[in-house]
């Protein structure tokens, strides 16, 4: 979920100014090294005909991807599986260091010396904790988000601007995370027995608040969003929006090419803040058919209220997580609380333990959260095909997205690791749709 990624990112940043000045990245690699072919011609097997076969059409699309690009994309994505494990283990080790060496208790003592006001204790503790853990996690962060992304031609920033973004992320994490921490410890003090229920409620409401303010207050810290004026692109999108009851008057462009070569788009906000946003990579590299297919998918998310479905899922998971947390905290604090010098659940020094337990919960829940997400993405694909009627545009988009997603995984692999359907399954669904709507395509010929 958005807040999880956000907090994880916030925790993965670092204040390390010397690194900005001491490092001169030697990255002459061109992003183009990883780029998938932009299909200009629909392959012969995918053209409308009396012998159209969805499987043959899917294979023909996949055959357009050169073997070296497939190998590269597979290596990138499969490396991500291991990163899930390394991130988990690394995070657990860092949390255990903070507990066993009693750094957490010392940070709490320091916070208590600063002031007698309890919410400020929490905030001062949080500042120390986030900065220190960010420094510990920095080697993994810089490998994963900087060097590895450059190696695979997905990143576009040099080290200085990348580090500046990390610091901004750290600032956002300190502020928003600090407010949430103060609220949660306030809840624990007020409701010593039922804190886990009210803690879950506060977390859910705070996450919704974060999602609401993100486009207005957080996104502009990292990127520029401008109104798109190219009528060739805007008109078909707004027409599609009107046909689907989406009250948007403008289409926006976001300059994510500052950070990455990835393509994406979204429909966000409510009533007055409703907006359709395409990223500049999609605009630059996508064909009109592809852009329409992607927009159809995004409109599917919007019309089918996936944001609310997501909030409901997140709410259930959060309540479950807090009930597990309550049990696990009681159990661990009884055994090791004295050794770690943690006074109880209401002591900010408990934070590394909460993070450790959250890491275990998130790690175990990975296939469940991926399957939830993948199911909604599949629905949006179906909606997008019916709306845009661009199965070949969809196939092109899937091949472009294959620059950072494995195209053809096994079924168990897809179930565990994929938060979107695999490229092969998405192209197959598009070709299956085309097979049942051949008249739309034969009429044009
Ligand atoms: Zn989607």
C-alpha cells in the first residue's frame, strides 16, 4: 500500500552530505541499453484474420523482444525477489542491534532529558531513530535504488540530485512519521487495554490522509506537474473520460523522466481535485494506441473505485496486524523487555521492536498483498480493453513495461511476486479480447 512504501522509503533515506560531495558517479551507461522495442507493426499472427489465434498472437508479440532484453529484464526482476529477502533480514538485524545494544533505550533517555512533555519525547525519539536507521540502511538503499537502477538503465539521475530526493524523502518521513508516532503513543497511553483497536483506526485514517495530501503537497516536492495542451493526445483521453462518467477537464503531465525511464499514468483525486496524469516517458515513447490502452486501464481503477477497495483491504490487514502486534509485544516484552530496558508498550523505546514485528508481518503477507493488487490490476486491464478497444496498444504497453518486469514467469512465481499480471498473461488477455471483437478490426481493412 502507498503508506507502507512511503514509510519504507522514508526509513531508507539518509542524511550524509559528505557523500554528495565525495562521490563522482562514473555512469556513462545509456538508459537505452534496456529499452524494449516499440512495436510499430502489429505482428502478422496478431492481425485480424479468420484464423486469428490468441495464443499464436501472444507468442508473436513476445517473439518481438530480443533475447538479450528478456534476459536483462528477467535478471532485474528476479534480483528483486532476493532483495525482498535481504531487505527483510537486514531490517531485522538493524532492529536487533538497536534493542540488544540498548541504543533504543538511550535514545529514549536522551529524549526525556530534552523535555518533560510526553508527545515531544516521542517526536525527539523518532528523529533520532529515523536518522540513525537511515544511516544503517544506506548501503542497501544506495545499491538498490541508485547503482542497481543505473545498471539496468532505469535511473536517470546523477548522484547529487538522487541524494537530494532521498533527503527530501527523509524530511517527509520525519514529519509525517513523527506525527503518526505521536498519535499512536498518545492512543496507547489513553487506552492501555484497547490501544490496538484505536491504534489501527488512527493508522487507517492517517494513511487515508496521506494518500489525499500526496498529490498536492508531496508529489510537487519531487516532480513538476503541468497541464498537457497537445490536443492530439488530450482529446481522445477526455472523450474516453466523458464516456466513462469521469468529470475531468484537463490532462496533466508529470516529469518523472527526471528520476526514471519507467512509463506510467494515473487518475487521482476527488471532485475538484480530480485529475488524469500521464508521465512524460509514456508520452514520449508510447504510440497513441498504447496511451489510450493505458488510460483505459487507469480509468478502470477509478470507475471501479479501486482506491476504496484498497482502503478496505488495507483496513482489514491493519486491524489484523495490530491484533498480532499486541500479542507479539506482550510475549516479547515479558521475555526481553527488562534486558532491552523497554518499560512497556507506551515507551517510545519499543519502536525498533514494533518495526521488527512489522517486517515479519509484511514479509509473510507479501504473496497476499501481491495477489490482492494483481487481482485489481487484472480487472483494470479488462475494463481498459473494453473502454479503449486497443488490444494491440495494450500489448505494446505490456512490452514496454517488460523493461522492468519479467514477461513470462511460472504460475507460482507470479502468485508470490507479481503485483500486476505478468506481461504474457496481459498480452494474452488482450489477444483473447481481440479474438472476440475481430469485426472492429476487419472493418478498418
Ligand atoms: Zn493499474
